[in-house]
């Protein structure tokens, strides 16, 4: 396991990253559908949607969901209905059942939530297209709500304030080492995600509670 060994006492809340932790992230299906509808190649779609750091700015909360919809259609030169945009936002994520099971076990001891660098359209899409996340995780926190993205220290500080908890009562797992390091610097208990089996070992309080 990479990183410090976590304490075995259960935290008040365990936060999981979404992309490549709770769910595998693959934008290819979304890009392919955008390409089909616009008549562009996937590479052209990717380049257009990178204009003025569009995706990064949506994660920072600089676009509302309505503004995102309008800008995507403008950049691609075609009309895509809101319902279809929501479906395509969710289509990039394939939930990992093995991680979901770990989160369900953790929920017996702590609140479990998600902290993801993501935008308003995904928040709108999740209840409809990824309902299993809503069933297991509460809260689901999106970077756009805080005006900062991982690994910025401001994000972790603002999330800590939103949760109303001491930083040491927050556990966090993410596949990016820079995000894990930033969480630790903010006082959180954090480990890098490598696999479901490794994560389960990292959640020491689960094994300890099961032995009692």
C-alpha cells in the first residue's frame, strides 16, 4: 500500500473519488456519440471541447448546467437535447460493484460520500443514470460547488467547512497521488486507491469491527 497506514478507528465520514475509484472512467463512448451527431471526428470533438479550458472551467463552477448545454452545442455546431447530454455525461462512468460493496460495508460505521472534480451536468445526471450512487453515497460533492478542484488546498478546506467536521475525522481515497497528498496536507486521513482489495485493507476499522 502506498502512503501512511490509516488509523483503525472509524472516521466520521469516508469520501471516495468517483472516476477510476468508485467507477471506471472512459470518455470514449461520449466522444464517439458527440462525433456522430456533429459530423466531426472524435479528435476534433476533443479539441473543440478543450477550447478556453471548457471542461476545467465547468469543474470550477464557471458554467451553470444551462450554460454547459448551450456551450457544448455551440462548440460542436449541433443541437443535442438536454436528456441526451445527461445520458452521455453518465455514460463515461461504469460503476465498480466491488468498490460499491466496500462502501456499503463502510456505511455501517461511518457516513460515506463522494468527492469528485466534476460539473453541474453530471450532478443532474447521477440520480437518473447512476442511481446506485445516490443509494449508497451521501453526500455526493462536486468540485464546481466549491469553486476549486483537486488538488487545490482550497477545495479540501471548503469541503471540511461544509461538512462541519475536524479534518482528522475525514477519510479520503483517490487514484491520484497528488490529490491524496493534498488531502493529507489539509489534515485528512487519506490513501491512494490502487485496487478494491488494497482499499479494503486500508479501511482498517472494517477489519477491527468485524473481529468484535
